[in-house]
């Protein structure tokens, strides 16, 4: 049983309250007791129990009134009402008010435990449904939609399918946009955990404080703005898969905490003291060479060996040119459908232009380009005119007149301007962004080069 499944017992009769508490403690629940509704509401704000078991007849505030207040504070909490005066009217009133279930005293303990488990199971399904709704569009389009003709990518997919059957931690290494999260989905969907949650965390987009809160959750009052308890991604991924994207961006202090979870599955929420234990299959991804980061002292060596149990290297799109045509056809069909457009054909020169491009943004860039082409197309055929200029002229020969254009203060119109932009881009890339050397080798002043960089948004 998961120890974060907590139960609050509310009863003004001490013997009844403590008796139920001892029974549920023995079953492994995190149990809290309250002698009246006021104390129960204070406990609810501090502890956020999953299930509240309350007597209906209590002084000052009865169980039905407490139920209404609980639903205002925490709509997700399940309330089970108890009474020694069982009747059909009371049951109907309780269920209409939002009670999960209704039991009469003296309580049958086996029946009570069954109802609690049913309530917790219902909450778990509700959480999973919320996650599915959030990811429905992405999942519907992307899950398992890995398209490949290239032998090097097929080998990666075969290895991923083999790895999926194990419980080992997997490290996915590859450039940005190569489809690391998609491969992580494939591993999860072919594992024994496929019916449980797949939870993703994009580490590079979060500050250290937010990352700690996202991964481990936080207690109410842990920091400014923490007005209620938050369940972290590790807890949400219990018995499922946690995907950490850009794991190389995690700060060193967080690397220590992550290492502890990998070693024994134990952590505390931010601002909490209670040790929580989870069973999670971890898949990590990075666009960095983590072995080099270890040598530079930017990534912990012990953590690297923990996450690098099985490493899959995803090739960039420029090394799998055979995949470009089927990917283009796939995205064309998808974007035509969602934009309600009819495009029947792509000319060969469009395919050739796309295959000759280097795709620094990989599949993500290709996807965006096809979307743009579909949206802007006016006919039923994609032609070379629909291809963006920087892709169309990527490998075009640079005429000698380019030197005249570069040294001239006025920008040349049309295709020459495109080639000028590409020449500057290539030279800057060749010299790792050294603008002084680039200007010298291009035969122009630094001032002209800076103006061109700003003009072309390089």
C-alpha cells in the first residue's frame, strides 16, 4: 500500500474514533483523528487526507455540514459518513450532498476497508483521466508514430523495444528535436507499466526551486505561494514511468536528491519531513554528452552511472535522409486534416530541397516547416515556391558577385539576398560565431557585418 494514502477519522466518541484509528494504522494507512468538525477542518488544511470518515451526529457541526465544507476545501477528497441511526432518508441525504459512501454503526471493518480502497481507486482513475485529457491531442498524434526507413534509426527502435521489457533506467542521447520523448513513450507503452502513468518533466524550463517542487511536491507553507500541499511528479508516476527531459540541465544540489531517489526510491516533499517511497521506472534524455559534462565537473559521476544503465543514441535527421520523404508525407497528411485543406501532390524538387537541407532542428524543425507550407499553400500541390528560401537555397553555389553585395551598404533584392544571408550564416558557424574573423574573411567591416546579422536576424 502507498503510504501517502491518508485517512482522517472524525467522531466525538473517543472509543469509536481511536478504535477505527488503530485498525487503519494496522492496515498501513497514514491515519489522523479529530474529535469534532472544527478540528477536522484544521487537520484537512494541514494534511490533505485522501479519505475522511465522519460520524453524522456530532455537536456544533454535524457530518452533512462538514461534508459540504470538505468539498469546498478539497473537491477531490472522498467522504464516508457513519451513523448509529441508519435510515434510507439519511443515506439519500448523504449521497445527494456528495458523500462517497454511507455506513451504519457498529461498523463492519472489512466493509469499511473495502469502501476506502474503492474510494482511493476512484481518485486514482480520476487523476489518470485528467492527465489523459491534458495530453490527448499530443498522444493521439504522436504516441507510437515513429516513422523510419533508415537502418540506423531502425536499430535504435529495435533496441528500445528490447529495453522496454526490462526495469532498467534508460538514457536517451541525441540532438534537440530528434524525438527523444517519443522514444520514451514507445519504451513505456511496451513495458509492464504501460497501463500506469507516463509523467514527463522538462528540466531545462524550470528554476531549481520549481524543479524541486515539480519532482518531489511540497507541503503547504513550504515557501511563499505554497498555499496547499502539492503532489510531485515522482508520486504521480508511482508504478509507472517518469521521463526527465534535458537531465543534463539539473543543478548539482538537485542531482544529489535525484541520486537518493534512484538508490532507494525515498524522498521528502519540499518543506516536509516524512519519507515517501515510490516505485518508478526512470527514462532520462539529454542533448549533451554527459560523459564530457562529468569530465568538466558539471554533472555528478555517480549520478551519470546511475542513469546510464542503458544508453540509446538517436541519430540526427541529417544522418537518416531516407526518413525525410515518409516524414514529410506523414506531416502533410496530418496538417491538411487539421487545417481542412486538400493537397494531393508534392513535386520532386520540393522533396529534393528538403532532403538537401541540414535540419539543425531535426524532426521538430521539419514538422514546423511542413505545417507552415500547408497553411500558406494556395493550391492542391506543394511546389518549390512553397519551400522557405533558406531551405531552398541551402546548398546553392555562391556567385562571385556576392563579395560586391557584402561590401555594399544597400541590400540586394531577391535570391542574391538569400544567398548573402546563407554565406554569412555559414561563415559564422564555421568560425564558431567569431564576428571579427568572419568580417575579415568576408572582406567587410565589422559594422557592416553587425548590420547584416541584425537585418537577417541571424
